[in-house]
C-alpha cells in the first residue's frame, strides 16, 4: 500500500464549499487532508508541518513568507500580488459580473447601482465585467461611495440621487449588484429597515449562492453561483497532477474557474417596467415559454389584443413579446446544454420548440454556433484541469 500524502488546505478566509470540493478529491486519492480553520493558529501549525502539498488562499503575510521557503507543490486560490511562481486557480470574476449584467438586462434594468470596488482585486474584476456588459448593451452603471459594509449612508445617497432626478426612491425600480452574498444580505436588511420594497423598489443580486446566508433571509436572495465547491475540486485535481508529475503547469499560470450561472429568487423577481400589463406579461412568459406559446397566447392570457400588447411592449420594454419568448427559450437551451447530457430532441420538447431544427436555427442565431459545439466548449472548460 502506498503511503498517504499529507495535504493541507489553508484558507485565510474559510469556505466550507471549497473544503468539500477538495475533500472529495482527497478521498479519491487517499490523502490525509488537514484544514485548520483558525487564522490565528496558522503560524504555529505551519512551523511544525511537513507535508507533500498545499492548497492555500495566500492573503496573509506569515503564510506567504512560509511558502516562499517551503518547496512543495502549491496551488494558490487568491489574487494577491506576490512573487511566488506557482499556479493559481481563481474564480472567473469578470464572467460573474457579466452574468449579473445579463440577469438585470433580462428583467429590464437599464441602470445598475454598485458600490465603489475600493481597488479590491476581486471586486474590481467583478465590477469590470458588470460595467462592460451593461454599457455594451446600452445601459448605465451608477457607482456609489465606497463603504466597508452596507450602512444607512448608502440609502441616503440613493435618496439624494433619486431627488436629483425629481422622483422619490420609494417610487423607483432599481437594480443593485452586491459583490458577495454577505453584502447583499446586509443590503436586504437595510432596505427592510427603511421600508423599501424588495424587489419592487430595489432588486438585489449577490454572488456565491451561499445556502447558509440565504437560509436566514426573509427575502430569498438571487445570486450568481460562483461554484466554490467546483473551485476546490479543480484545485485538488491540479495539485494531484503536480504531485504525480503529470501536469506541466507553466509558472504563474492562472486558471479561471467559471461560475455556474444566476440562481434567481425573490430578491430580483420583478421586471423594471412601469407598465403593469407588460410586467405581468413578462412573468407569464417566464412561467410558460416551455409550452410552445406564441405572442397571441400572451395577449389572450392578458385579455388584450395582440396589437395592444405589441404597442405596450414597444413603449415599456426592450423586446417584443415574440422576441422575449424566443430569448427565454434559447437561454433555457444554453443552460441545459451546459449542465446536462440531455439529447437535443428532449431539450427541444422541454423548451417549447416544435423541432430540433428550429432549436438549432434559433440557437445559432443567438450564440453564433451550433448546440453541439457550444456543449463541447463548456466540457472543455470543465476538463481543462482534469
């Protein structure tokens, strides 16, 4: 029997999902995995530790100093600017920002509010993805003052911005992007204390899809799932390859781990349109697009003529009823291609298409590629580190 490899998972901020992802790989390869959770104890733990490899979030000066001298395979999960020539696996923060922008755009928000990133590397990447995607779609980002946490002054600033526009904050429908779920939860609490309605006045989107945070909220939080467990799994797979000398990873190589997508819940379940008819129609489309509906069905459900519905959408929303139906269908197809092995005929039936050919044509028009090539590209992204 081969001797156990002793591996340490050292997170300067602990996340149970990263731990769980690493643990699955550790079990597979028979590692002895240790994960100290006490940041203050790191220095003492490292002083006497002699192991075979480490996965670390290198954000602590003592940790950095230790690993600059210890010559073992090491994977970094952080963005700190250090001189260690080691591979990194980092959440694709730019893509997270882009997904957030697309989510707000889908619900009709042309303007998204976000706190100044304060030159935090992770926040800055998420902000850049959000800003570039919002602005490329003709939207606007409004940057709020930097704060270490969500405070009453933030609501005061939003009220002042609204007043300058000649409208009360309570009469607005705005989108707010939080860099992580803790910040989003704080924003929910702040809005509730100020008697602001969520999502009708402020639609709030977080990042990480942390079930522990969401479980304690009175308003369920929409969040970009950054797939922290998958991040831990990929880091452990790369470490295993380095330990076995099967991976020739370039020095300072940065791998970006893709987020899963947006998990939509109550905190953003509101379309930013001032026409109640259009808002109701959008919700109805969202719940029924997979039934093969057409624009005439939407009009019938709303009790209005098709011409009246078209006119209302043209005045209040960025897409026509037919365009919205097609958009939601193709988005559902992309999600299923990325997350399942379902055959195209089953996907077509479950997304409201009458044939596989109509699905393929619609998908190619939206994504510029075939469903098969799109699915293959997603598999290659997932398998890059395996």
